[in-house]
């Protein structure tokens, strides 16, 4: 198996999970080790994998790696909305061109591909109401990040239809869990509190996200690899919708701080109001169920992980907060 972006948050958790689930698996990670990639996330399994430090846009390298595997799981991406608003260039390159390069290699060598994507491609739902995205919802991305993910999804669908590439796609809701970069909402707030800094809430904090534990996401990916129908898209989400404000208050409480001990900062431009996925298809067809359906339990475990693993997140923290300070958030 070739895992692109396997030194990132979801990819590294996937590598751990896939090796545990499939003891004989031979696994290669292709990762450019950008600011978001971290060898330390793979420390416990370093002797069981091959880590190739390289770029998914490098056609010759990708061709050789794809030729030598049966299955490709594609996580590699630029993944942070705020960064995409500051400079979209690497998003176009990695998310669009990188997926194109991979698709061409998969096509040449007739390999199985699973493409990992996000519910952000569908845009924003109204704040109130119980509407949710489905596999049929038209794409309507708001940010440069989600627009490039949407483009990559459409390339995968077209390569499956036009060339018979054996591909599946998944669009998952917001993930949380170990090894998530401290630029993202929950790790940023948890590590702020652990460092004695006040958490930062964008705008009013009424925006709603559906929080899915990274292990539940990765179990879904493993199920799709085993039994997903080729050419199909599967939406993945725990069903647990939380406003940013409510989740921040819970985080503060878990860390023993008053629930209102945070700062409001200016809102993100084009800030999507609400995401929610109807994951009925993967539940019905593949029997997927989230094991961490209860966010307070999953968040408590995640807070505990960040408490115990400052060696992992400490080196990223100052630079990340300096980037936020530069944009006033
Ligand atoms: P991440 O930013 O933590 O990790 C991305 C990884 O890709 C890093 O290891 C980075 O070094 C690597 N990478 C970046 N550019 C590369 C390049 N040109 N060549 C090779 N490797 C490169 O991201 P994540 O949160 O783990 O997200 C992984 C995937 O899951 C992305 O495709 C993202 O769109 C999708 N996704 C994320 C979430 C979420 O909540 N984080 C939810 C749904 C879907
Ligand atoms: O400091 C913050 N304060 C804050 O209020 C940060 C970093 C974020 N927020 C808000 C913005 C969002 O409404 O919290 C919410 C979550 O923010 P992010 O962690 O940046 O996630 P989001 O923009 O929702 O996108 C995430 O989920 C979908 C991932 O980063 C994407 O890669 C994934 O595709």
C-alpha cells in the first residue's frame, strides 16, 4: 500500500491503524514533510514502513512508487483554510496538480486508488435546521482550500469514468484526535490553555461543525478499500454537531478553566456557517459506525493526549501562533 501524506494528521493515524489491522501489510509513505508533516508521528512504526521524503507532484517518483504497490490511499494535501486565504499557490499545486499526477500514474499501472476529501467541497449549510450534505449535493466551495479539494474530487471522478480508473472517494467532516497540527481549532485551543494563553474564537463562534474522531474516519477508509463500490463516493460523519463556542467551552471545562476564559478574534472571511454529513450510505452499505460517537469522551482522550505529548506539539507552537498574530487572529 502507498499512503500519500502519511506523515500528516489523518495519514499518520491511518498508517498506525492499517498496520494494526493488517499485520502482513507492506506500506510505503510518500510525504513532502511540509510544516504539516512530521516524522515523529510515525516514530512507533518507523521500522515497519518505508518513508519516502518526496513530492506528490514529482511524476517520475510517483510513477515508480505507484508501479510498486497494489493500492494507493491519497491523503496528501495542503489542508488549512486560513493558510489558503493567505496564499493559495501551494494548494493549487499539491491538491490539484498532485492529484492529477497521481491519477495518471494509477491509470498507467491500473492500481486501486482511494481519494480522501472533505465535506467543505459542498459549501455552507444554513445555521439553523437539520439539512445535511449527501453524495448528491452540488459542489459549492467557499475557500481556496475547498475549491482545490473540489477540483481534485472532480478529477478523480472523471478519471474513473473516462479511463476506468479503479477509484473510490470519501468526503469526511471535521476530524479530531492525536497528531493534529496545532494550527487547527481544537489543538490550537488545547495547547493555548496548556501554555497559559487564552483560546481564540473566530467571530461569534456560532458556526457549527460535525466532529468525527480520526480513528472512525480511518476505519471508514479501510472499509471502503475492502468493500466500497468502484467509482462511488461515500460521506463520513459522526452526526455530532457542535457550535465552535460550545466546543470551546467544553474544552476549557475539561482543562479545569472557567468556560468563558477565551478571547473573541475577528472572523475568518467567507466563514462557512455549518457543515453536516448524511452518512447513511456508508452505514447501510458497509456497516460503518463511529465508535467515538460521544464527542466529550473523544475530546477528553484528545486533551489527555496533548497533555502527555508536548514533545510532539511543543516545537510547532510558537511559529504557528506567530502566523496567527500576523493576520490578527
Ligand atoms: P495535514 O495537513 O495534517 O497533512 C497533510 C500531509 O500531506 C502532511 O504530512 C504534508 O507534509 C503532506 N503534503 C503536503 N504537500 C505535499 C506534497 N506536495 N507532496 C507530498 N506530501 C505532501 O492534513 P490532514 O488534516 O491530515 O488531512 C489529510 C487529508 O484529509 C487531506 O486531503 C484533507 O483535505 C482531508 N480531510 C481532512 C479533514 C480534517 O478535519 N483535518 C477532514 C476531512 C478531510
Ligand atoms: O483559532 C481558531 N478559532 C476558531 O474559532 C481556529 C483555528 C478555528 N476556529 C473556527 C473556524 C472553524 O469554524 O473553528 C472551526 C474549525 O476550524 P479549523 O480547525 O480551521 O477547521 P475547518 O476550517 O472547519 O476545516 C477542517 O475540517 C475540514 C480541516 O482543517 C480541513 O482540512 C477539513 O477538510
